[in-house]
């Protein structure tokens, strides 16, 4: 799977410009971390990749085809977990995943559903109504629907929000395994999530790409520069904060 | 395959929602409102009360409920933010289609459940006149489509508005229009169809067709609107117009939507049910046509072929003219506006003809050229689906043509000659080919006879009469000949009504009434020679009489009416009451005042019924079951709070005031007035004196400028004043 963005900009009807002239190449396999402060344009970027939005200028190509033409094909190859999502409370976990499997037109839906349930550790809650699930269990159901059918392209927007530390570690490891043979794009605020598993890091702020490279490269590029939040941060956090403060000064 | 799987899953999800179950439950219960509070079908037939009203109430309530459910469900995906997951996998447009299909299926299941749940109750309430066909059609035509139309309307509103609150306002306004401004417009009342009556004993072909036509018109219109709104579904972060422009790139979509809208407009404009008669009911252009000079009509024939499956008529009418003017003349005929004239031949050759756009009293004017020959035979071939008068658009059903019942009046039967002198005297021979089980009954002294039977189960009937028009009834009738009052009364009633008529001793009642009333008040003015036809008709909201025939509305002989203790102590006595109306109550006998006027046809009819019962069963029985009951009711009336304090009645809301005042008026007409007549009887010197007075009143010479029998006429004839009868 290869996604290519050329000079992509996105301005909402209310005039808010969320992305400015983005140029990127995303290739599988790999786990790409997407970092940026609130309002940086991460979710807009992910929505563009998921086909939920169309850029106001520039082009996005998926495997050489314009995304606008490859919409249906991309949907079939995409697992997407938005930052802000809901579930049908009246359904059980299995029913909901079965519903999503039908939407995705999976060939062996039952198998895919149970694989996803096992992957997110929801086997015991599989036949429980979603209305009775905890916040973390709902988040896991959301992740499960993204994993349905082993899609070659996974977009995960803040997937570990609401999960306890143990679950976060589990999912970090899961995403790392999933990235072995597919493209996984992981957007998060939690730098710890990306440090250990991401092979590539993209930092976005104010709609522009500030950094695109390996975590080590970010650390090296920011070493010796002052940052705005001194304390007990890791090297990657320091480098990230330094990058943002440099951008803020500019 | 994917669509089917998605549909079944979406339907399954919908059926797991409590809101759906609540909506379905309330919809299933909503026909109960038609039995108690919401009764748009005003006729007194059993099926009007116990089938039409429940299904019409279910239509309005169910439609609104499913509209609300649709908006709620459409907004739910957005409100719960599950749409962000769904639209990643499938386009919002595809999902909207699936959701519409699932809601429609839920509505269908609800309607089927309602039909099953109400079946035993409605069957029991309707009694022997219950019809499975009418039952199914009432749910399928009256109730079911309202749910689907409401889903389409609400879904369109949500697609366009994109907001729960605004969508609800739009949908409620649209439903409100149907329930208020459009409620009497048979084509516009999409939620609550104009159904004023369902026949118990005959067919309801016309009214079901009319409602089905209205539903199809709206289905086409709302489908067009829905497709347009569907194209407006916001996608890719775009607004309404940008989404519309983007989704309309597949040009066949908007074209199809506009095609549907165009079809619905065409269906609205070119509807086949109602004519465009001049709404001015005083218009008489067709009755003021100048009579042709030197032209007379020596006879006419017509061969009429009703198609009972399609509800259409085709026919050939011939007119025999003497034309001594030596010039071509233009004959004018009234013809049903729904008919098409395919050819007019004069003496075997085609002659020019036109049909006017102007219509009056359910007739268009056909004009055809009569050649200058001394004798001319004009042959007109016509066919079509008869239209009904637009003045009665909200009370359709009079031009019924079905395998159970046919009513063809005047220009519905054959073109009615209008501009020749003495049209009332033209000898006419009419032949009509009917299904073999039907009996043809001309509404006149004429007797129809079978002249030939055909393969395929039809028979041709022939009768002869006079005049340019005429009314023909046909149906599966039972005829009973009853000798009474020196004449033979031919009582015709529907076979389906046989049990009710027999249990009400119809024949004995007819005999008793005709004997008694003829002896005491005089023979009926419209009985001709030695026969009188009493024909039970499909519900028409009243009756009428003409030369040798009188119509009895089926609503007067329903099980409920025959058991109305206000009219008689037993079904047979109510039958007598209804038959007495042949003397007291037909045509212009009583002034057309408000229905709350205590002086009406009912006072004299109830009094006469009491007199007949007294003669049949003795004084004690009559006093016990009539006079004492009137007195009891009248006493209650005078003690009634609103009678003693009318200012409080005036202060009530209109609907409550009307309900109470109508109930009070009923007591005044059915109890107080008979008591007054009874008191008058005592004051004038007894029954014989009163009979003489009533005889004089019945046979009085009419002043045609005001032919009515007023209360003052009655008092004058009794030489009494209003005060004399004040305390009863």
C-alpha cells in the first residue's frame, strides 16, 4: 500500500485552514506516528486519508490512483478508528462488529469478528450490550472494528485514550505486530506510545509538517536546543517540545 | 448481496431499539383512537365506524409516529457519532438507502402486526357485514402507505436540514398541513385520506381506488423529493449545495428525481377521479340552452357495457331525430367528463363533434352535427372511467362500478340529450350487459329483463323508459314483492344484508308502514300505478324518490341503527321508523335549517312509528316503549345543566359545545317533538283528528317557491300556538 500526498491543503467552509501544502509518501509496511498539539490538523489529515474529507487543493493518490476515484477500493482496504466515535448502544459487541463487517463487505465476517474480539481482549464481553460497557471497553470495541478483516491500511486516531496503562502497553504491542505487514498510521498525544514502536514520526503543527523522520533523528536534530517545559521528560519528549517551541518562536 | 445483508442487519438493529418498539406499539394501538375520538368517516355504516375510522386514525397517528422515528433514527447515527465509523466503510448515500429500506420494512411489519391484532375486534364489531377484502384493503391502502410516505417526508426533511430540531419542524408542518388546510382536499391530504364512508353491503371499489391514486401521486412526489434531498446529504465536509453539485455529477440521479416530480404533477393535474364542474352550484348554462327549432327526438337506445374489473363503461347510444328545419343542426348532449367519445355517426357516416372543456353538474357538453335530412340517426360511441362531481370530491363513491354494485346515473349511463323539446318524453330502450349474478334495477317504473345470456358469465338486461336520462342500479340484490296499501312494493336489498333484513322483519315492516301510512296520510306521490320499488342503495348520505321508486340508504339498515333504542324498541320497529321517512322526510318536505332545529323529519316519523306500533302491539306496549321513554328523556333534557344555563354552553370550546348541543338537539327532535305532537293530538280531539290534519298536510298543494312543511304550518293546521305545546 502506498499513499502519496502532493501539496495537499484543506480549508473548511467556515474559512479555517487546517492543512497547508502537505507533501508526504506513506508506504507499507510500517508504523508511522503522527504527533502534534491540539488543533494542529492531525485529525483533518487522517480524515483526508480515510476519505471522509476531500482536500480543497492538491491530490492524494492511493497505489497510484487518485483517492477520489479509489474511494470504494480504499474503504475496502481501510481500518479507521476516529478520535471521536460512537457505537450503537442497543447492540452487543458481536452484533456491532457483525454490522461493521457487513458494511465492510468482509468475505468471512464471523471469523473476522471473532479474530478482532480476541485481538482486543473482549471475548468475555462479546455478548454484552454496548450500553453496559466501560469507557475502556468501548474504546477496545472501536479498535476491534478498525482491525476487522486485517485491512492493509490502519488509521488510528488517539486509540489509547481511556485505556489503563496495562491495556496501553498491550495495544502498543498489538499495533507494532500489525505493522509488520501493513501500513499503520497512529496519531497520539502520548509520546511514550510512539517512542517504542514507531519506525517513522511525523510532527504537524498549524497545518504544516514540522518533522518527518525517525524518532532518533528528531532527538538528534533537537539536541542542545532549549525547550519550554523542562522537567522529567524523555529525550523524545524534549525534542518534540523543542521543535514546537522553535516553531512558536518563528 | 451486500445490500441485502446490510438491510437485514440495519433492520435487525432497528428492531433492537426501544424507540422502534415504542413507535410500533403506539402505531398498533392507534386505531383505537378511531373507535373513540377521531372519526373522520361520518357515515353510519358499520364498516365506516369500525373499519374506516380505526384505519384512518391509524394512518394519521402511525404516519406521524413513523415520521418522528425516522428523524430520530437519522439523527441518532450523527448524535451518537457512530456515523464516523459507518461512513468510513460505506458512503452516506448508500447508508441512507439502506436506512430507508429498513424503516420501510419496520413500517410494513408494524402495519401487518396492527392488521393481525385488530382483526378479531373489528370482525366482531362489524358483525355479519365484515369483509376480509375490505379489511385488508383498509390497512393496505388507508394505513400502510401513510407510514411509508411519512418516512419519505421525514427522511427528506432530515437530509435537507441536517438537524434534528429543524427536521422535526419541517415534518410536523408538512403533516399539519394534511391534517388541517388540506384535510378536505382528496388529492392533498397525504396523511389522512378523505374517506367519508365504507359500504357494508356493497362494494368500496371507488373509494379505495381514489385513495390509492392519491397515495401513488404522493409516493411519486415524495420519492422525487427524497432523491433530491438524498443528493444533498453532506459528505466530505461540504455544505448542502456543494454536496448536491458533487452528487449530481451522475446526471441520471437528478434527472430521475425530476422525472418523478414531473410524473406526480401530471398525476395531480390529470387525475381521473373528479371532474372540473363549475363550482358555482347556481350555474345552469346547460339547462338554458336554446331548444333546436324544427328538431325532435322520437326515441333513443343505448347498449352499455360496464367493465366491473376496471370500473369503466363503454357504450353505444343511438338517437332518432326528425329534422324538418331543412338545415344542419347542432345537438347538445351532457356526458360524463371522464368519458371519451370515439365516434359520432349520423345516418352511418362520421359527423363532426366536439366535447366542451366547460363542465357543469358532472357533465361536459358533447355537440354533434345533425344532417339536414328529415330523419337522422345519431350514433355515439363512448367509453371511459366516470368522474365524480367536484362538489362531492371529499365524498366519493357515488359512481360505483364493481362486480358487486353498479350505479350509473344519467350522463354516466349514456349521453343525455339537452337541447330538444320534451326530452322528458323521449322513449328509451336501454340494454346493459352485467355479470350474471347481478340484477339490473332501473330507478323508475320500468322493469328490466334478461334478453340474453353470454359465455363468460354475463347477461344482457333490457328495459324501456322515457326521458333523456335515468338512473340504473345493479348488484347482487334480493327482491321481495310485498302487497300493501293497494300496491305491490318491490323491496330490493343486497344479498349480504339478507340476515339483518330478515331479523328485522323487513317485509312485515314494509307492509305495516305502507298499509298504515297510505290509509292515514295518503299514497306516496312518487308511487306510480300499482308498483313501488324500494331499493337499498350503497351508502350515499340520504335517500331520494322519483317516479315509482324510492331509495333507501344502506346506512339506515345497519345492525347498529336497527338497534338504536331512540328510534324503536326493536330492530323491526327501527325498520318501520326508517320506512315512515318515505312519508315524512323525503325531498323538500322539511326546511333545510340547522340540524339542531327541533322541528325536523324525525318528530313526525317517531310519532307515526309510535302509532303503527300501537296498532300492531297495543297501547300498553306503545306507551311503555315510546311515550314513557320520550318523557324520561325530555325530563332529563329540562334538568340538563346546559339547558338551564345556556351561557355556560356558549362558553365552551366549539367542538365540546357542538357535541353537547347535538346531543341535546337529538332529544328535542326524537323525544320532545313527538311529545308535542302527542299533546297536539289531545288538544285537537284525538288520533282521528290528528290523522286528518296530517293527511291534509301530507297531501297539501305545494308552493314550489317554498315547498317545505314548517312547524308553523303544523301549528296552523292544528289551530294551536307554540305556547299551547310548550309544557310537555
